[in-house]
C-alpha cells in the first residue's frame, strides 16, 4: 500500500494539445512547446516552475530531453524519453509520478509530439528495429497495416467477429470525433462508407487504419505542494503499470500484456472494472482496442463486439470509449498517438471536454507500442480519478 | 526508361551472416537450435541467446522448410515502393514445423481469403541482384 500512497503525491493538473494537422507545418520542438504551453495554461502554471520533462517523439533525435531543456530555458531535475511508441505516454506519466513522489522534482510536463505522413511513417517503421528491418520488411509485410491485419484475421477466426463489428467500433469513434474540434476526421461515417472504403491489407480497409498526422499532446503533473496553486479539478493517478514482451515467445495468443498486470492494477487502485466510467484505449487498429478492453477486464475475451453493441461506446453510450474520437478519427501524430487517451481522460475528469463531456469520476487509459517481430512489445495502463 | 525500384534489403551482420550465406549459396533455410539439453528449442529470428533459457549455446541447423499458416493478409497498399508492381499479394505468418514463426510473401496464393491452417513449403527466391530470401508457397 505504500506504493499507492506515494502515487498520491503527484497530481495531474492540466492537459493541452497542439493543433492537429495533415501537413508537416511545424517542427518537433514547436509542437512540444505548443502542447506544453497549452497544458500549463490549463493548469494556471508558469513555464519557470517546470523542473521535469517526460518526452516521447520518434522524430526528436538528434535532440533529446536535455537539449529541449536548453532550448526552452528550463533547469530540469528529471528527464524521461519514451522509446516505447504508443505505450510511452502512460509510462512517462508513471515514471514522472514516482520521481515527484521521491522528491526529485515538482512540475513535470509529459509531452509527446510527432510529424508524420504515410510515407515517412512507413519509412520509420521499415527500420523500427532489427527484426522488422531484416525479417519482415524485405518479405513485404505491408507495414503496421499488414502486421495488424494478421491479428485482425486471427481474432475473426477465433471468435467469429465480423468486419461489421470493427465497423461499428470505427463509426462510434467517428461520432465522438464529430464533437472534438481538434479531430481531423469529423464527418459522419456510415457502415456503407466503412465497408466500401479501399482495401489496405485484407481484412483491413481504409478506416481501420490510423491516419498519420502532425500534432502533440501534453499533461502536467505536479507535487501536492504545487497543486495548491493550480486551477481546475486535479486528477489522481490511482495506479499505473507497464509490461514489455508480455507472453514472451508467443506472438499470436495475445498481442498485448494488459491481462498480465490487470489484477495488480485494479488492486492497487482499489477499483474494479465495473467502477470505471470510460476507457481511453490505444486504437491504432480496432482489433487492438478490442484486445485492450478484454485484457483490462472491461469486456469478456472474444465478446467485445457484443459489448459495443449492447452498451454503446459513444459519449452518449453506457460505457464511452475514446471519447475524443481516438487516433482512428483524430489522427495519429506518431508516438503522440499514445498520449491522446491521457489528454482526453484528463479533460473528461476535469470536466473540460466541451460538447463531448461525459459524466465521469474514474477512467482507465491504456497504451501500446513498439511494434517488432509480429506485434507491439509494450503495454501500459493507468487508472485516473477526479481528485 | 522505367526506374527499377529496389525492394528493402536485409542488413547482414555477424549474427545473421550464416542464415543469409545458407540461403544465398545453398538455398537452405537455417534456424537456430538451443544446445542446452533441457531446452533444445528451435529459434527464429536469429538471436544472441536462447529466448527461452538465455543460454548462449545456439547452433545453426537446417529447417525442413515446411510449416502451417498462422495468419495471412493480402497487401493492397505496400509499405515500400519496391512492392508496388506486385500488389495485391498474399503475405503470411508461418509456423515452421520446428516451431518458430517466419514471415513470407505467399507466391501464387488466392487473395482476400483466410488461409489459416494451410500447409506451406519454402523455396529460395531472388530478392535483388545479390540476395535471396526464403519464400513460401501453398502445398
């Protein structure tokens, strides 16, 4: 229980986003600054107080946390650089909370930013790691689309899911995005639109695949002492966990690891899945959102399609999922795709989500990333509650 | 003149050299086998140690070149311009008879249908001027 008390030392007091765009109109440092600035303004804090950075960006090198500290004129006592793709946002938050609990720092900006289009995204993925570069790319794997088409096919074979089931998920997220001014895809999508979209990697069609884009997301995490100076409702981190290379040496039984830490995550948070008011999951592909909802014990294994049909996952549904439209409708700004859920959860819990506001007190955010030989290696999740 | 688009090439290093040498020179598919008696697992992609028992005693051994499709897709939009001319084409994860998973373009396979569980066999295919790669076809 001491670990839980320590997590309580750090509070999320603000969230911000850079403007999402389809064209690479800003550099990574510009995007980091824009999102960080928005999060600090939301919290009512000054840049001068920032003494920690948790940054995630595929395109940040050769810059890094130290050079960004220099560029922004910050003296930082805690730096984290996320190398775990879409799992990094939650992981950075987790590590920053521990650093604050240890007294290492008081104000950490957790920011992710990237600037991708389809070609540059494929180019990055082609060289993502040695096994992909040498034993998947020359074989014509089709990038992340091909890799997750294989998982989608298997999910359909195992559980009898239909493409229409993934379609309903995508349509629900699009309905949520229609209420999010920063989402890039906001026009209504019908099942017909979904089914007749061009094939990408069978059984995946266009709207199953995230659109790479330009953007950044940030949250600001502070000590109890600093939290007193901020505005708006603070958000508590009840628990956060990560696992890498879960289900080792087994690519296809379960492509994520949330099931492996679910019991300890809920145990430490002292909440149950039925106490959650929403989930923000990493939706690079619908099938991965299904695996997260199942891994986190929200829906039964193989039954997520029924869960979506019966409960409804739009902001008007019984259990809203990806209330800002997720990456599938907002866009995927590279590694910042892993921060969309965190941004959205904090907005919702602070009651600042505008037209898409839902009634909520407690929610879960999950991350997933670092695609390697056949699957993503990194899974993370955190349970957040309005303070 | 049409530009000939090069497909992405594997990088050969000290660890993977035996694999590429065998496929290039003899058309053989080599995988690793853990030499620890209690383990003895077969391994692919190439590793520095056994991912089951962490032993460094690994040996290259010829694989049968047969397996079963774990899952498959049809690539309509390739990740690399070198594959544009072949689109759409079938791609699969194959469980080798020895156990490990290997990825392959499926030559001559039907498109946009599930091939899960179908048996496949390997043959080396030219992949650029100085390189071969193992490619599988349906039995």
